[in-house]
């Protein structure tokens, strides 16, 4: 379980930066070279490589070097831990909201009943 949270922490850390999210969004369309990934950004190559390294450490991206070209690919399965955690949180909050809605309906019914007695 502790390892799961370490993976989750790394994934969310990797996704916490808008540049890294943009890289992930681009890679969702298919693999791309580091050079292609760098084109929409106005940053030095070492800075971009650092972002890619963080995505790799988060387990979200894998890189492969063929000759002089480094190609990045997304690891869809790596998103399963984050998606599972988010699904559990959504379920918890939906249950809480359902209970709150039922409670509000109960209060409204009591108020309506109480209001009728005073008339």
C-alpha cells in the first residue's frame, strides 16, 4: 500500500506542472521525439529534458533512444493508479452529497409539516 501511494505521489507530482501536462496531452496522440515535443515551448532543451525526466520518474512516460533520436511514449497503464484513486474519491463525495441531499429533503419536509401545524 505504501508503494502505491509513492507511485500516486509521483504521478500527481509529474502532472502538477502545466508544461508536463501539455507533454502528456501531446503524447496521448502518439509517440513523439524530444525535438518534436520541444517545438511548442520556448525553453532550453535541458529544461524540457528535466520535465520529461519527471514524467518518467512518475511512471507516466517512457523514452527510447534509437540512434540520435530519443522518442517518448505515454504509458496508459501508469494512469490506472491515479484514476483509481480519483474514482474512489469521487465515489466518497457522491455518497456524501447524496446523504446531504436526503438530509436537506428531510429538513424541508419537517419544516413544511411544522409550518402547517402553526397555521
